[in-house]
């Protein structure tokens, strides 16, 4: 996954370099979710992940590991919640995952399930927060 890096050298001059993320590891983002290719960039209080979900990937019922913004960069993915709502998203659409502390229903579903749509991998940018400032209420970010 490539990106442009705008940076400043020791003389105070700005530059741009075309770079590649290359530290991907095949791992699960949360217990119950199928493994994805994840490159985690951490800074205090926040983590940024680029996640490549292979074709046919489905993360069965699980909670978001932390409150997190999810932005599809390419292709499509879906999220299905316990209330039965199924939403498909593509590049530029934004989702906030704040379903921590769910209680399993009679079918054993807890949190949400998600997965790729179509015949191409889905690439998502995820920004994880330490805590959810809008916990327990929808649309808490204005």
C-alpha cells in the first residue's frame, strides 16, 4: 500500500517522497475476526492501521477491539450489526466502531460481523482511540 510522505529536512525545506507500507502481518484485529493483513502505526494514545482484507474475508461476530474510525481506501466491505442492519461501504465512506461491551444475544451474536464485498481485497484505514468520547450514544461526534 503506497502513500505520499511530506516531510521537512534539516534545512527547513519540505519534500515529498512516494513510500510503501511494508510491515504487514497476517493477524486478527479482534477475537473472532478472521485474519487480515495489518500494518500498525502506533503513537501515544492512538494507533493507525492499514488493513487489507482478502477476497471472501469475513470477520464473524466480534466487537471492535477499541473505539475506531474505519475509512475504506479501495474496494468495498460490509458491516452487519446485531439488530440485523447490513451496510456496505466503499472508498471515502466513514464508519465509527464503538460496539465494545455488547451482550451476546440468544444466537450467540455479539458486536458485529464484517467482510469484503466483490472479487477484490478491501483496503481500510483504521484509526483506533484509547477511549470513546461518545460511548453509549449514537452520532456523538459533531
